[in-house]
């Protein structure tokens, strides 16, 4: 072969680029989560109960109840696409779980420590025993059974349940993808199947109460799991036909959203609500809105200004999710909350300040190269 015929080949295959659409979708998702939590906190801290502003913030909190299902749907889509390209289940688990296990354990421990700082009884040293060896330690940490349950159900702090649900969703996803590839259902059949199965699980849970915390179990989010598996397995088809789904999904969102909010008003007013109607309508409402959110991300990805804002948030969505409740707890302290309330724009200032602090912490961790210690990445 002559010199002119030599074709240079890269020594190392170029790394696969991230799909900006999913970072934009995650950026939308994390803003929805922050809004969901901030509306609730602001209503409690900075408004008079049952005032007009209180109702606006409370309704905003309930409307954004689909924020976690959005993240689960996006995770299901991404993971399903990965399984289609590399169907082996063992390598799939080895790729996905290490990235979640380390930050989950680290932040579970950090929130345990935060609970000990807040509660003197939790940090009081008490006797404990391991394999016959007696020692003394902080009460919260040496209650091993309770801490195991914290880990199993994601109860170290109120938001950690999402990580447990994500673990379980990834465990179930190969089965969901296998069903989609075997059955080859359409989009609407998949959605209907998810809702029927979810309804059956809700009835079983109501009768048996076998799950102490159903919201911490992936079986409570089949409206994200099955549609996510279908969309990920039929990504090109979904992009081509998704506009056909907008009107029917919007009708379902209005009907079920109205039913869900009506039941939530009963809860707020102390009137007994219908659990079947509440949970059933929320499942359909959240699932349909999550699909719409992915479609919105498709549109915003093409708009440079929106993409510049949302894509970085999406790339750091896990970090933001794990950090922000701790920052919110600090901002809720009486002296700080009182200072913020004097501004008369506390419902806006507080979440803006919280997000700024969280992003500053992420920047500091990255700059000082300690981010991997906290997030494994």
C-alpha cells in the first residue's frame, strides 16, 4: 500500500456524545421538583393559611405533583434505549447501579448526620452491641434496624425515596422492555396497560397494605415505567408521531388533573377524600404530563437560549436533587426565614437563593475536585 493510500484511523474510539434533548428534559424536571418543594415551603413559611397567595402556592405544589414521574419517565426512556443497543442485562446493571449506589449511600449518611445536628436526642450516646461487642454511639446511628429501613425505603430524608424508586425501576426495566419487544403494543395500548396494572396494584395495596410506603416502590409508578420502556424502544417512531398524541393527552390531563385537585382540596379542608380517585387520577395525570414534558424538551432543545439554561441544569440534576433539601432546611431556620419574609417577595427570593447556593456548592465541589467523593462522578 502506498503512502497516499494510507488511511489514518483513530487509536481510540471517540466517546459517544450525550443527547442534549435528555439533558434539557432533566433540566425541566429538576426545575419542576424545585418548584414543587418551594411552593409548599413558601406557603407554610411566608403566607397566612388559606389566604389567596397561600391557595396559589398550595395549588402550585399539587399541580407539580408530576415532577418525580417526569424524572422516572426520562430515566426509563434512556435506559430502554441503552438496553435496545446493548441487550445484555448483566452489563446493563453494572453500568447503571454503581452510578447511583455511591451517592445514595453518601447522602443518606449526610442527612443522618444533619438529623443528629438538629435533634439532641438523636446524637445522644447510648449503648449498643455488635456480635457481642458492646460500645456506645449516637442513638440515631446505633438503632440499626431503623437505619436499615431508612436505607431500604429511602427515608433518611423526605426526598431520598426517589433514589430507591430509581433503583427498583432499573431492576424492572429489562422485563418491561422485553414485554414491549415481545408484545409490540402501540403507544396507547402501552399507556392503557400501565394504568390497568397500576389500578390492580392500588386495589391490592388498599386491601392488604403490604407496602408500608407505596410511594417508595417502583410498582407505584408503572405510569412512568411502561410508557418509558415503550418510548425508549420505539424512539424514532415516537419522535415522528408524538404530535398526534398531544390533544388526547391534553384531554386526559384536564380530566384527571381536575379530579385529582378536587380530591386534594378535600384533604386540605379536612374532608375525607376518595383514595382510589386521588391515586388513580394522579397516576394518569402525572404519566400524561410527563410525556408532554418530553415533547416540550424536544422543542426547547432546538431553541439555543432555552437549551443554554436547561442543559447545564439537566447535567447536574442529580447533584441539585440531592443537595437542595439540605439548603432549604437551612433557609427555613427561624432567623433566616424571618429575614427573608421582610423582603415581601420571599416566595420568589427563597427558591432563587436556594438554587443559587446549590449551584455554588456544585461549582465549589467541582473546582476543588471533591465532587466525585460526594456523587461518584
